[in-house]
C-alpha cells in the first residue's frame, strides 16, 4: 500500500510540473533597435550558489540558441557577494567593462503551498479468464493486497519567478515577465521549462530575433 501511494506521489510531481507566463510587460519607449542586444549579462538573484549557477547556466544555454553572447554573474561576482554588495557604480562598471549591453535578472518573488487530499482508488475487472476468478481463495488472495490504495496528502507548491531585462548603459527597465511553476519536483525539472517559457515570451514581445 505504501509503495502504491509513494508511486502515485512520485508520478504526481514528475508529470504535473508546468511553467507558464502569467504576465508580461514591455516598456513602450523601447524601440525596435532593442532587438540588437547581443551581449546579455545574466544574474540569478539567489544566495544558494548551486541554484544561482544552474539557473544562469540554463539561461545562457537557451540564449545561445538565439546567437546571444552571455556573461554570467557567477563568473564576475563572488558566490556570496550579496553579503557585501558592491556599490552601484562598481557593479555596473564591471558589467559594462565585460561588454554587456543588457542585463537579464531572475528572482523568486513568492512561494505558495497548498495541502490537499488525494482519495484512494479501487479497481474492478470481472473477467473470468483471469486466474484469480478460479475460486474464492484465489480471488481473495489476489485482491486483498491490491484492491484499495489508501488516500494520502500531498502539498502542491507554486513558485512565482520574475524576470527583468534592463539596458546596461541606462539601467532602464526594458521588459518584465512573471512565470508560475507548479510542483517542479526538482531544480533540473524546473530548468527544463523555465528558460524556454521566458525566451519564447521575449521573442513574442520583440526582444529577441
């Protein structure tokens, strides 16, 4: 029974992970020339070095399919630089000197959890050809352990990620979008969907060729 419940739980988290755009905004002052941003500095706003590294790597890989050169914050700022944040001037100077003309940031803005009950399930297959219909005991011995899987509680987790694109020279916000991810299960699973969702929206909004 426990195996059945755990299997259901694993499948739930493995199959229901979804990332989609819940809203996007484009600065009306942005001209078509904004499509010319070819050197993008990627910064994941996380104190977790592993998360920061993997998110930036995934975004960089996705941007490379659009022939964009990417620079990752993990390569330019110490893993725990947030604890001793550089001055605005020092940070921007480093980004500009690296050759970036745009900055793409991503940050977790909210996380929600909701616990719900998943009812157990019962099976029914009255087919005489099956061996367990040859007698009472055969029937009882077969169905007793598998007839009913007990219900269990699962906690759905929803993550809201905000992604912003800035002009590296003026610091002007060019574009912003929020994504919603339900039950990612793992960071790897999340990163299979998130970069594609964000870049597809950027292309739709005219920020990527």
